């Protein structure tokens, strides 16, 4: 299958990052966001990322110009034409994603692929909203996309071998390493990561240590670049809570129960770095 023109829905940090690595790989990108200001910020973020690579000597100016020329922006996916692959990268809301996939089903050419960057929602359920479940796959990039090397590929119940092979090749073209996960809640990374972050929240709530001590202990004691509470702040505490709820509901095991302190912070609007306050102040 061809992967020369993709549409990325969602111009936030994840969507812009996905668009950037696709452009660096010589793929034409239509970036879509219903919010005009968000769309403009996403395009600016991409251009700034490309410029930074040129300044660091990791991208030449000609390729930068070619990449910028290959970027188009739209407030509706229906305005993108001749699309081979769609990658949805909006917030973790299943109803929203299913509505977007209904629209993308009409945008992507026959035989094209619909991918979702969801970090926890079952691919099989998202695929059921389309007329081509065999062409739906999970393509979970890590944040920040231009830096992180991993992409989790998740096959739904109906995902075809051809769909998987095409998306794997496209991810590798973007310079990524892929792993394959079964379509279970949280997939591989978040199935393991979120319980660790949630347990760090319990440790803080129970007074086991301060946020700084917990993070320092995990950084120096397990050789992690960032402590779990700081990482939760960077991910977004609302996102961490949502994924923890998906794990708890989907797996039915009390060990995945979200920490009450995490829920309280989200209720207070303390989402972490993006809101200026979480376990730390920014």
C-alpha cells in the first residue's frame, strides 16, 4: 500500500510531533484540527522543530524547505484529498475517537488505512465504528514524538496482515522501532507504566516520602531519567487517571484502582505541567 500522503487529526503536541517525523521522512501531511488557534500553534511547533534540527546539523536546509512545503493545514478532515493513511491523535475520549473515525472512513481512499494513536482504548471497539475494520490499527507514538524511538502497533480483532505490514514499514520509514501488542487495555507500555505512576501517587498519599524523595529514589535507585511523579505531571494527570480507569474497568482487578490523591488533583484542575501545577509547580 502507498503511504505518500497522510492526514493527522489533532494538532496538539502528539499530533504535531507525528506530523513532523512524517514530514522528515518525505511524507506529505495534511494536519487537521477544528480549533484554528490550535492548528496554527501546531504548524508553528512543527516548523520550529524542523528549524532546530537544521541548527543542530541533523537536517539540511533543503530538506527543511521540502518538509514545510509538504505540510498543509485544514480545520476539517474532509478538505484533505487523496489520503493514503489517517492517524488520529486527539484526546483519550472513546466517543470522540469513534466520531472522528466515522468521518475518516469517508476521507481516506478505498484500501487506505485508519490508525489511532490511542494509548489505552481497545482498537477493536474503534474499528467497529468504521466500514473497514480490517484496515484499522493502533499506532501509539511516545511523547515527545520527535525524540522517542518507540511506536507500539496494536492489532484489533479484524486488523489484516497487509494493514500491519504497511504501518510497520511507515513507522520504520519515520525512524521508529516498533513492537506489537495484543489489543488488551493499556497495551504494553501503559499496562506496566501507569500502575507504577499510580503506586507512586499512593506512596505520596500515604506519606511514604515527599514527591522529591520518591522521584529521586526512583531516578537514582532504578536509573530512570525522570521520577514517576514528575513523569505523571509531564504526561498530564488527567491522562494518567483516564488510562488508570481504563485498566481498572477493562481488567477488573483492584490492583489497578486509581489513587484517590490522583483523582483529587484532577478534580482540582491540577493536571501537571500543562496547567502549571500537579505534584510540582511550573
